[in-house]
């Protein structure tokens, strides 16, 4: 199945399980497990909340299908991803100063 097929057929609303391992001093630790009501929430957690080095050992399971880290990234980047994405640009500190000055 190609990445386009995955993007088009993936159901972000299905329940999902996320398994991730943490590397410590070059050694893998046992898998951690989280269950999500929606796959979109699991994808957002994996991309936005897990440390980047943990994503390498992470996989998502949805309806019996398994998605590795590269596929999780692709699903998050898809135009079909239904949740708001975390802002990637840092907030403009001048905006905070402008609000403080007008108070």
C-alpha cells in the first residue's frame, strides 16, 4: 500500500493504541502504552508531546493495522488530519509587549 493509499483510507476517528519505547543510555526500555478514543488524538500526542527521539521506536495501531513513525508523521502532515496542529513558530514576543503597554 502506498503512502497516498494510507492517507486516503485512514480513519482518524477510530480508536487507537500507541506503543512507544524510551531509549536510555543507548538501551531500549520496555514499551509504554496509551489508548486513545480517536486515532487523530494519538497521532497528535506522538508528534507534539513525545520527545523526537522516542518517535523512532513508536508505532500506532488502528483497527489491526500498524503504522510506524514515518507513517505517523505522514498522517499528521496530511491535509485530511482533522485536529488543529500545534504552532511551529514561536510566539512573537513583541505581541506580548504591545499588550502589556496598552494595559
